[in-house]
């Protein structure tokens, strides 16, 4: 029998109303939202369920909101199903959800960390001076070389998310990202799509945020992972709390190696991926990496029945 990985989405998947049905129907999910509101000292649950969308899209709100919705759905599923993964992984912010699911971080600690992480990332560079763009169709090495060339000319831009074949996100100064968009064909790319983000995430412009986050993480307990977590920075499994703490610091300014992480999981015999959270961004990326694997989304209570049935039949 093949192995199973639980995966958790990052910023961009959020939506007003996410996980509300789980909150209303499953006590374990209700408790997750209650803990988030209590730890943060404001009604995050109201923002998640009612919006407005503009407020939910602010990085310091998005990060705790998406973590809370993903873990609420995960806890609701766990209460009803009791199926355990062989591995967990998350994309950027989603790595914190994976760490909660694997027992490394207490949820209350994680939700406070990501709220602060979002604030540090917002503060790292003045609004409008940095940006990100999704480059479609480019060769990875050629795009890295193009980014180095543009950076050497004075406008920093770097690979930020290696998502799947043909989709790589670049991040850096506004001018650096614009230069990649203008010269994308030099790397074999078709086009570059500017992303609606508040900063140049996963670039070296975020090192100040990483330094601040390091201090925050020192005060938090990191337990040994009950399930191996595939880290964004290395695309390799990690279980030791001290190592995970350092990787979370590095993750702020390093590229997310999602394609590499999925490739590693496939090599271990994973043939089933279950995504917990709104939308289906990650299952879409996994499908572009390997069309033969089984993919499931837990994005609402409605999705539980079909996923449960399919997983039990394995």
C-alpha cells in the first residue's frame, strides 16, 4: 500500500467564510477558533467569517487566519476519521500548519507566531518597493541566471517559490521583478504575472524579518515531530525541534522548494496527498508534478464524506 502525505496551503488560498461549516458543526474545530481569538486578543474568527476581504488579505491577518482555518479542518477530520499521515508538508505559511499537525508546535503558539511573522514581513520593506511575479514556462536554471544578472545590475530579484514544472515565483525589488517580466523570454518563459502581495517574500530583502522572528521563536517550545515534516528550505524530512526552529528562520528569506519536496515524497512511495484548507492550490501543483497520484481536498465539511470514503477504501 502506498503512503499518505497531508499538505497545507500558504498565503493566497484564504477566502472569507473559510471553515465556517466546520466551526459550526464540529466541537474540535470550534475550539481551534476559540483558542485563536483568545490567544490573539481579538475576534479573528469574525474577520474570517465576515471579512471584509481587504482586511483578510493583509499579511498579518492572512497568516493567522489561514493557519486557523486549516487546523480547524484538520482537527475536524481527525475527530471523524482518525487516519494518520506518513508525512506532512506545507507551502510557506502552510509549514506552520504542518508543524501543528505533526505535534511540533502547540496551535496557540503557532497562531501567535504567524501573526507576528506577518507583522515583521510587512515592516521589512516599505509598501510598494518590493514585489513578486509568477513566471510561467521558464527553465529553472536559466531563470536563476537571469535573476543573478538583473541583481548584479543593481536591482535585486531572486527565485522565491519553485512550485512545479513551468511555474516559478520570483521576488525582489519592484524594478527587479519588472525586469524579469520584460526579459522572461531569455529564460524560456512565456510570461510573468504580477502577484497581489504586500512584500517581496522569500527573498533576501526579508532578512530583517527573519532576524526578528528568530528572537520570537527562541521563546517557544518546539517538540520532536511525531510525523516527519518535509521542510521548505531543504525539501528533506526533519523531526528535531531545534533544527525546525532554525529552518523557520531561514524560510523567511529562502526559496520554497515545493516541487523538490513533492518529488522527495514521491520517491518515498507517497501516492496519496490530502490538502487541508480553502481552495486547491497545492493539489493543483502536485498534479502538475505527477498526474498519477491520488489527490483530495478537505476544504469544507461537505468534502469530508467523499474523501473519507475514498481513503477508507484504500
